[in-house]
C-alpha cells in the first residue's frame, strides 16, 4: 500500500500493535530519496504544537516569522518522503488538516498514521489492525505468548510447551485475551512468578466476574482494559502506586525524575528504582535505553492511561503533576546555570531528551503557577535559541509573559528570551521593541547582567538590518564598561559577539579579530562551546577581510566542528557560506560551489537564507562570483546541485 497510496491510517484498539506494524511496514517499504521520518505524537498535549513537532522531527528548525505550516509545506514541496505520524487519536482534526496541507503541497510525500480512529481525510486508505488469530494450536497469538513466556521464564515456558495438554491451556489463555498482542505480553510476563495454570485460573476468574454483568461477548477494548486491570491487581500495592504516579510522564523518563516525582507515603525515594525494575519485569514499564547512568523508561499509552485513571481514583493527579512540573522547572534552572560551562554538550543532549517532559511541565505551570512558568520558560532561553526550538519557545514565552504577574527578574529574563527568538526569526522591529522593554525591566534590578543582555538584543536588532555603528554604541567596549558586570557573564560575552560582527561589517577587521580572540579566550576558560564557535566565525570573517584565506578556512572549520556537536543549524549554515568564500578565494571553485549548495540546503531548514542580512548576503554572493569565475557557470551549477542534494543529517 505504501507504494500505491499517499495516505494510509492504521486503526485498531489500544495494544493491538498499530505502531509495531507501522515500523515493520516502514522497514520493508521502498526507499525514499529524502528518507523516512517518524513522529511520535503520544506525548503531545497542545494541538498548537503539532506543526512544530513535525517540523523539528524532519529537521526543519525554521527561524522565520512566517506561519510554520506554510514553511513546512514549502520545505517538503520538492522532496520524496515517507512521514509516519504515530498515535494520532487525540489530535485527529489537527492531523487531518496538516496531512491534507502537506499532501497537497508535496507530490512526493506519503503519510502513514496510526490512530484508534480514522482521520476522515479524502483519499485516506484505512486499514484495521485486527488482533492475532487465537484459535488452534498453531495460532499467531500462541506463538507470541510462547515467545514472551520463554523470554520471561525460559525453563518454565519450555516445560509448558513440551506438554500438549499444557499447550492447550496456553491456547485457551490466548483465546480469552482475544489475541491482543499487549495483553498476551502481559500474561506471558507473569510466568516469571506463576505457573501457567495459575495464570489461566486467575485470568479466567477475572473474566467470569466481568461476564456476569455483560451478556454479550466481551468487546476487544474491554478485553484489553481487563487484561491491564488484571495485571494491575497482581502487582504489589507499592508497584500499583508507582504505576499510577508514573502516568504523569509523557514520553520517556529517567530514574532520578521517577524518584523525585513519584516517591511519597509508602513509596520511599530509596525504593523507587527497585519497584520500577519490578514493573519492567512485569512488562508494565519498558526500557527505551539500556541500564546504566543513561537508562530511560517509558509506558505504552494504553498502560499509562490505565495508571492515570487509577491516579485520579487516588485523588493525587494535581499533587503528582505539581511535583513533575517543579522537578523539570528546577532542571531547567540547573541547565541555565550550567549552559555556559564545560557541561554544555551534555546539557544539550539531556534537555533534548527531556523535550516532551519540558512541554508537559510548562503547560501545567501555565495553568497552575504562571510565575513559575515564566521563570522556567526564561531559563530555557538556550533551548529555544541555540537548540532549534524557536517557534515553540516564542509561543511559550508570549503566553507566560501574558499570564504571569508584573515585575521581578523573571520578567526581564523572559523578555530577553523572547527577544532572542524574535532575532532568529528575523523579526527585527519586534525584537528591538522587546529589547527596550527588557532594558526597562532590568533597570530597577541593580544587576548589570540583565542590562547587558538587553543591550545585546538591541544591538543585534539594528545590526542585522545594516546599522553596525549603532550596534557598537549599544554593545561595544564603552557601553559594556558603563554597565559593569562580570566579564564572563552571558550578557557581557554576547555583547562582545555583537561587537565583533559589527566591526566586520564596518571593515575594521583587525579590531574585530581582537574582540573575537578575547571572546574565544573567555569561552575557553569557561569550557563553553556554542559561543566559542561564533568567535571562530568572526575570526574567519576577519581573516577573509584581511586576505588571509587559509587562516579563514581554518577558523571556520573549527566553528563548524563546534556547531555540529550542538546541532546548531543556523550556525552550520552561516559557517558553510564563509568556508565557501575562503575556498573560492584559494582557487577551488568546484569545492566552493558544493559548499554553497550544501549551505543552501541548511539555510532551507532554518528559514530565510542569510536571515535577510545585507552583509551575510554580500559575503555569500562574493563566494559564488569567485567560484563561477574559476570553473564556469555550467560546472558551478552541477557542483552546487551536488552539494544541495547532500544530506544535512
């Protein structure tokens, strides 16, 4: 079907294996020129973030201020992609609309969705994923039950399936479970603790109790709920408690978060990891990463939903959600403190892994504690600005600033973070106004750091449209000295960065290089990588201006190395333009053309090429002119196209 249809939806009850079937189908499908992209939607609670989630998953870290759905449609228009949207039932209208827009815009796109209900889109091919056949001694259901039983208790399961009578008992268990894969897995895991006969007896007793209230055959969705409920009853009380509390997590989580969020009452913090492993053994929780310091865990949606119902029965939904939100708020503040230091790459990876939990926490705080939401959203400035989540960050920051009470340092920080997202989107007028608001909010705080951050905002908002003189007046050495503050603070260092850019624009390359060397030294002392790479960029541009083309290439390669570590698409696009200009000046027109083509592909993932900046555009155009002059127009176009088609992975 994936070779014949453009929109396919796999439907079926929870636990029937829709996602697993989708993965198998995708693995066997014909290759797509631009790849297969899997978007997990089960953690997404705010429908307004659907397009952002899809864009980020496919590698579009769009920084423009245009509607993101339009940018995503334009980006996909010439691509051949298989896009999988997994677990859509809570977002059906939004997925239907977005899939329709994308399919209309991109003739080479195929969309596969999994959902408990169909989208209802024109041209949709709906495939109902049915439970496994469960009748007879050779049924698929029995094969799955056997496999899970052997994994859970190899010796006991081998004895069961060596005996024809006991094999028939196992087949009866599969029939009672209607062949639903998740139910079979949960039952198979019980053989760690019970005999097959005990499993059959206790499962049968539970189904008979339910049958007393229903004359008709037990519906499949009720079978699944019953099987989960049976597994729930067989857990120890402390395991049931942890199961219910873990339901507040969206996506995967680590042990530290589980301990902080889920402990309390009979579940002491020191017991959480041991109890968690008990739930893993019972197939209630799964490992998404292996054991060790980086181990992460998750619950399938059907199991999580059952746990959340139980949490509501316990009356703990608000209390546990509060603990979850404040744990991730505290993590965000710790990440803010550690970002400008040697742990920067680790923080980038950690916060990227926690993306779904950060969203959930912010959504909860916006409703329950707007002041805390603003503090958290502002602390995540680096996540929005440096890690490719500009659209999402701007949305959260605007909402938090609207909801939170006026005043205090959190508002100044929130305004600054909002201004950063506007800068990356090329929204220079609003960024300039936000910089002024930030400066006003910072003035009463008696702290030079927020004043320096506001100065950076204001400087870049005039620099990018082409006014480097005013930018230096706002962020240059004299302005920095007037504010005071730590020379290793984020605001001070960013002002040095803006000054270096401005000096390059003015052709004052030796002064720019001096500013960049000072910035690089400060970053090296801190163990910081993201800002240090931009210092390398200024050194490269200054070297180009001074005719030191080999030196420029050396600096920009160092810059690109740092940017790749942090997945900074904007920085990579910026660096490729400069490297192309340096290589062209050294006489290698073919390589320069390929680099410009690759740079063009990266710019497409971040929005407007060269951010509309006159100086950035002039630098890129200079490299193109030199490359064309070196190899001719036809060879240039061929090499450029080859670079464009190279993966931006």
